[in-house]
C-alpha cells in the first residue's frame, strides 16, 4: 500500500529544537550559548509580531484533551492507520528527572474515542521529536535519541499494537546533533530526512547540513542515503514513481529550494524555485511549499505554478501537507492579526488556488502541531503553551471536511418602484473543503415564494451565477436562499441566504407643534413617508431637558403623512427649552436616508406682541401710556417693555404667562409713566422677551422720534467638537458642539447654518454678557474621503475639515503615533531585551526536544 502521505516536512527551527531537558554533548557550554542566542532572537521576533487571528467559519473543531498531568507533553505527531488515527508524542516520565525523563507515548482513536496513553520507551536516555507515517496497515516511527557519547542520533522502528518493533539506528555515534526527523512511506519502504548540526554547537551555522535515508521496512536495511551540506531545511515526499526530496540549498536573500528525485545512482534535479528568506519547508507528491520572511511572513505553494496562499501571518511553524486528505490540504500554526497567540490553521486546494485560512478552534493558543486526515475529516494534535511550572498538555482536534454553500445577490437596477419588473443576479459559491452536491436556490418575496432554480454540483472554490426576474412587491425586497430544505451537509448555514433591497420607506419629520393640556405638554410631530413602500412599526421620540417621551405608529403607507402626539410632563418646562424630535430612533425601519429623521426645535416659545388698545392719558405731572402685551404661544416669558418718546425712554419688566396652544392668546395690561404725555404719532412701544420669540415681527407699536435704541451685540464663535481631522464613519451623524459668546450690550438673535453633505439650521439667541452652547447633528457623506463642514451665523463663519473612513467612529480624533490603545505605557526596548535574554538563559539550559 502506498502512503500518498503529503506528510513529510522537516525544517530546522530553534523553537522546535529547544524544549524540555538539558543539552547532553561534549561541548555543553558552546551549545547552550547557541541555544540562548537563537531563543532570544526567536522570542523577540514573536513579541514584535502582530496578535494572531484567522478567518474562519463558525463551526468549532471537536477537541479532546489527551493528557492532563504535571509534566510536559510535546511535541505530537499523528498518522491514520487502518483502524483510525494514531498519535505519538514525547513526554516527560513523571517518575524520572528532567535530565533523563523524556520518553515516547502513544494513543489511538477507535470508534470516536481516544485510548489511554501507552509508554513506548523507558530508559535513562532522552527520546524526543517523534514523527510517524502510515501506509495503512503499517506505521513507521522515527525520533531523535540521546547518545551515550553525547549529542543526538536518529532512531526508527515499526509501531505495532504491542509497541515498538526492532529499532534501527540511522546515524553514527559522535558529538553531532541529529534532530527533527521526518518520515514518509510507500509500500514497505520509508524515506527519512533530518537536520544535522555537525559540531554539536547550534550557535555556529556554517556546519549545518540535512540528510536522508531510504529504509526497507521489512529488513530495516538502509537502501540509500545522502547528505546536503549548507542546508537547514529538507522535506520528503512520495510520488507515483517513488520518492522525492525538497531541500533548501541556501537560506537568506538569495535562498533557493531544489526538488530532487531519488534514483539508483543518487538524486536528480526536478525543479528549482527562488525562495528568499525561507523559514519552513514541506513537500507532497505534486507540490512544494515554504514559508518566507519579508515585510510579513508568507506561504508559497509551487505545484502547477507558484501561488501565495497567505501574506498576513507571522511565526509560521509546523508547515505540512496533510497526509491522507481527499484533496490537497496545507496545515500550519501561525500568528494572525487580531488574536492573542499562535493558532492552528489550514488551507484547502480550490481550483487553481487555495481557500483562505481556516482555524482549527482550540481553547487558547498552541505551541506544536501534527496533522493527518481520514477520507472525511482533518485530525490534528496540538500542545498547549507551557505554564510557569513547565506543564504542557496535548489536545486532539478533528473537523469534518464539509461543503459550505454561500449566496450573494444584487439587482441589475439600484432601485425599482412597486409593481415594476426587475432582474436579480445571484452567485452561489462553495467555500468549504469538499464538493457540494446539486441542490436548489429559491427567490422569496415577503408574501411567499416567487421562483426557483437548480444549482449544479460545485467543487471547492467553484461558483455558479444566474438571474431571477420578479415584480417588486410592497415589501420592496427579496430573499435568495440556497438549499432551503437543508439537504446538503453544509458546514455553515448562516451564509446560505442573501437579501436584495429594491425599494424602501423613507421617513422624515415635517412639522413640530405643541400645546399645554392639564399639566402635560402635548407635542404633535408630523411624520411622512416619501418612500415607495410602506414602513413597518416605529416610534417617535421627543427629548426636552430631562424629559423623554415616545409615541408609536403601527406603520405608515408610501407617500403618506400623519401626525403623532407625544406627551411630556410640563412641570419644570415653564420657559423655552431645546428639544430633539426623532422618527424611528431605534432604526427599526431600513431607509436609504436617515438625515431627515431628526429635527432640533425649541419648545415653549412665547409669541409676544403689543396689544391694542393703546391709550395716552395726561396728568398734572406728566402722562401715562396704557397698552397690553399679548402672548399667542405656549411659552411663558419675562419681557422688557420699553416706551420711547421725544423726551423719555422708560422700561418695565413684565412676566407673561403662556397660552394654551397656538390658537389661544393671553393678554397682560400694563402702563408706563413719562414726563410729558406724547402726541399720537410721536412715541413707540417695544416688547422684548429674554428668550426666543416665535414671531418677533409684531413686538413693536408706533414710530418714536429717532427710532428705538438699538444696543449692539458682539458675538464670537468657538467649535468645541469635533476637531479638525477627526475621523468619522461614512453616513453617520456627526454631533457638532458650538458655543457663542456675547460681549456686547445687546441681545443677539441669529441662525446657525451648518453645510456639509446636508444642510442643518438652528435658531439661537445670546443675552448680553452670556454664552449659549448647543449641539447640532450633521450627516457625514456616504463615501469615504475628506469633507468639509462650514458653519455660518451672520458674519461669523468657521470650516471644519473631517475624514470619513470605513473604520472610523464618531468623534474619534485621529491619534498621534503611539497615543492609541497600546501606544502608551510600553516598556523601553532595552529593558525588554535584557529581561527576555535573562529569562531565556535559564529556559534554554533546560530544554531540548
């Protein structure tokens, strides 16, 4: 039986080499110094890498904890035999010291359950870094074993139900370090590759080499062997014609990977690839893959061509083609953006390319990874990070290979009126790991099914595109669903539907009126729907001072307008108050434009006027002018009444109660005394409230000589927020906080206009010697990019330059470098380096696997 095993990969990685246990060789000081240096470089590189994370579907992997003890269990390897997955790992024997305590253990899975672990080796030598391959009815295990003379050698043996068979020593005695063996098999032959440090001192690199040996599995004879000098990376592969080897001939800026075929006379070159910055290498029967360091780390696959399958990962390790998978699968562990550590991930061959990274979900992060596959599932073993006590445990992970159908849809027209015909284009894609069988896709309106079509069988990564024709109904939207009956064994059904919106309601505020009624302020809000389809239920909210109240509507037809009355507690609202009126504040109705859903108004405004009759009475010591002050609106007012004649200017403060509503009036009669009774056309009366007057045009009576005195306001404008270059999200409401200060002797009444993608106006007034501050909301443009907001109030103006960005948030001012999250409070680099190197000096002295 042939192992189509794409398993074999052997790379030299200091982190793979240095784990649990002392270095035992004839040059302990030099070797340990090298380990400290390499470990420090590695850990600093990891610390500088972005946090890890990967794209994934919501289906978690099945997780079984294989070990749970107070010692270290790592690293694992796994292969699939006739009876199911078999795992082997190096673990410290709890009954032995760390100096001689690492042995090999195994467990197998039958009928879905993992067996208890069995110990495979038991002596006073370190047995570490195992690798297992299977040809179905036979498994062959290779590992690094400590030699009595110092250093490490490579051992191999058949793995049977009784344990390890006769053991084969593949390396000579000496002080060299032979590490990280990898094995693949075909029939009764096994190809083993490994890394060699010739002088047993990892801090020197000019003596690195890689080796291979072809073994007869029945007789344990070495049929062929060879060595590649100046190489740290080697990977074996099984092909239809025998065995091939991928080897990194040189590493660095000019690095290359050479693919070699084993022949009776040695090897012959099949292909050569440019691979600068290579950090990991693996091979399968028809492909070679490697990880490289550039601006970011990347993984490149060379099969029918050269394809980059990921570019956003760092700390890539344990790169391997998964043996036994029904189609090419490439697995590894790495750090991705937006997660907290290394995670196991994989790609599946899809047509001419590869799928995006898929995550094998595990609790926390991992430090080692071994992978294999059955015909219908991916099986992986991962070790947990080491805790302060030096403990690591093994997790067995599995995920079934399944299709994953998704659907995307768009309309050929951006919008369509109710009753018109439209064409909807949809695309069904299989983003899973295996082919999806034929199924159906249906088009649904909100009142029921409209049309259906057949979806053909789709291979991994394949798509099919077609169209539906339909009449737009009163809902204005359609749903397209693939496999509605759930007949496909779909990994993720949450992406099996798409909604196309063709027509929407569009709500807005048309008017705001109020009236007093038995201690309540009844605010009548005019609401209209200018869209072409009805709106469903929604609320209307009024916020005034500390009072908030809502009214609700069960819906609103297309092109209709309706008043909604909201009642507020009127106590404490005797004077004018700014209010925000919002239609559909919770966003229950999907609309194309929500900028007209909010209006800023002033409630409880007075509407003062001089009320006739106006009479003049003569007296011995002067004269009296009698008149009324009328209030025709719902706000109470404190007003100043001023009488101007040729000889006098006199004033009086008058309290004016509110009217009940806009159709009611309240009149207060008053009188002002002057030194001489004025002639009929030689005086004037002016009434000026302290707050806004809803209609100031009728506040004056008569024409006094020289006119009314006009105190002059002196206004200044300041914008409290946002600041220039603030970043906001496209289309969101931007709250603009302004303050107007009046340093003059006259009351200022103005209108603030804010112009951007829309225009907002707000009336305001500022008494002499006072400051008025308020907020208006203006919508940002719907597209990303820079935009301006221009604020104008009389002769005052100011322009804000803002940025609409897809990742922006309202009033999130662009941070200066280092000022964002994580930008402050960092340890100085020098301190970090010293701390890391000091810690690793102890760590490297203890570890080797």
